[in-house]
């Protein structure tokens, strides 16, 4: 059994019907889109073809030039502070092909050509949706079946998920608020108490005030302004809300096989998105033998935001977490308030790009996938497990080990069972730990991270959108 102390990602707030209203759309047809779901395609963003040619995309979240929605995403190699010059809604075509999932010949797969956004969804892009809907995201709920993978039946939106979409700005703010700031199960579930190394990327006036009242550190303050946060990836986002956002934005969520293909460079079978590394640049995570090797701090700092073994800390021994440093922001968690100081603006480390140009495929945020495990040996052709229980039912693939029940049960917020309502795969590792950064995870990691319970949102979990070929 895999034990991931202090670093297991933790996921999606279960909005109670009493807080969010009924489970249906406000239209007469329960399978229809919400009344404010856009009837026509968007005209924003940029699509980069395999030839390198660019054309206008169909995104909606980058229609305005606000932070995180403008042409200043990405970065400059060797200069962490420099803004990039890339469209924040850029998407790139990924040429389909065959590869071994997890770089393991037990899991062969074939993936059709698709598009995958260059960047994680920024808080600014999500704010564009919230602003356009005046906070009532349920009013733009997708129609049944929207956002489906074109070759995977029943992979689109289900109207039973409408209940998870907030209906006001107050509910949106509460969804992204720290776990101890509201009653019940409406806030982010883990890692968001800003007085205990929490990290929130959704700006509110109250959040900025608390940070200013708590610290005079100018670096911390600068990393937590509205503009700075809107350039960072959205975190604490429930799977259903991210899926609905991607549909509104003209896309969908990637499958686990698609994400793995892009991260591994397809048949190149890269160990990390940017390529392979010398053995001397890799290390186990502390003394854990059931997780994959990751770059050391010195090697990894060039490519991503993550928490890695730093031989300069303490006695230099590889002891997780004592000798681990953060590759973005201050090197270690400070005693003073830092909030999102350690969360990197999207794409700021261009050396970490994958084969087709996507950034942050390893580090910064774990990413929600369309589907869940278990990953079965044998050939996968455009495969995805999309047979999920209803929001009130238990998922046997998550609740499969009685010893794991305490890890997946919220004892402090009404006793919600986090494996209720299903699970999804999460991929890519995160800024606050090093698990699943590698494209060659152990089978224990695969088992754990492809059955992650929906009802646990986390400071290190966001995602990006995929898009069907034009």
C-alpha cells in the first residue's frame, strides 16, 4: 500500500443542495444547457499547428487583455521574473500515435491527434467566466453530453453535475476559500489555511487584506496581488467545475492516456516532459522505495516548480521533508505568511516544455483528467474509464482498501466520505511535493493517483483543457 505522508493531493468540494440550489438547470429541458451557455463558438486564443503555423482559436476566456488572459504567459529561460509573450489561451496540436503509458510496456496505448492547451488554466481565465456570468456559473451549465471525447461514448457532461456549479460570486469565493473559513464542506478541502502554509490563487479583497495585515515581506505581498494571482494557475477547483469551464471555453478535459502521451513525447518515451536526465541528476524521494525517482533541486529548478531534494539544506541527507526545498519563490516554507509565493505563474520555466510545446506538464499543479483508473494491462486505443457512480454513491475503486479509509474521510467537515461520488486520475506532480513528476511512476503511484476522490479539493490541484481537432 502506498503511503504518501504530507503530500497526497486532496480534492473537490461537495456543494450541498441547500447552498447551491437544485440539481437541475433553470431551463425546462433537464438535458439542455443553462440559459447563459453561449450559443456560438468563441473566437479567442491561438492554435499552433504541427507545422508551427498559427491561427485563431475558439477560446472564450482570453477575449480581454487582463492578467492571465493576455499575451504575457510563459517566460524567458534563465529569467524567472520576466513575463512571457505567449497567448494565455494558446493550444497546440498533438500528433497522435502509439506509446507505452507510464513508460511501461504492460500498458500500450494509441492516441488520436488532439489539441492540448499550452498552459494550465489561470485564475485570470477562470475569473473571465465568473465575470461574464456575474458569478452564476450554473446559469451557463453545459448541455448533456457536451465536452465529450469524439471517440469515447458517454464521456461528456452529465446534468447531475450541475449541482456543483456555484450560483453567485459569494459561492465562487467560498469554493476557493481556506478550509477553516466557512462552515461545512463548501471551501477548499486541504492545504489552504494561509496561516499554516496554505496557498490560495483565487484573489479576494479579504485574502489580500489578511496577507497585508500578517506580513510586511514585500516579496510575499507582490506574489499575492490580484494581478500576480491571476497569472498563476487556478487551484482548489472541483473536477466538475473545471470540466464545465473547459466546455464553456470550447474544450474538454484530457484523458489520462492523452496527457501521458503528451508528457512522454509519444513514442520518444521521455522520462520527463523535457526529456531524459543523467542518473546523477535524479534521486529517490527520501527513503521511499515505492515512488519514482525525481530530479534533484539543482537539476529540477531549471524545468519546473516543485519541492525537491536540496543538498544545501540541513545536513544534506535525502530526508523527506527535512531536506527538501521549493524551486520557486523562497527556497523553504517560511514561518511568515507566504500563501501563493511558491506557486509559479503558468509556463514561466520554458526549458520544461514537452515535445509539442506544452508547459508545466510536470510540477506546479496536479491536473485533473477526464477519467479514472484502474489502468488495465493490454492495448488501449483512445480509451478512458468514464463509468462513474452518481454523486451520492460510493466508488468501489477508491474505497478498495479498508486501511485507506481514514485518509479519505473528512472528520472535521461534517463527516463527508471523500470517495463518495467517484474519483478521477490526477497527473503531473505539483509545486509542494515531488510525487508523480516522472513519466515512469511505480505501479503503487499509478494505483493511487488514478483513483483520487472527487470530494477533496487541494491547494496543488488544477488542470488544463484539451480540445478536439478542428
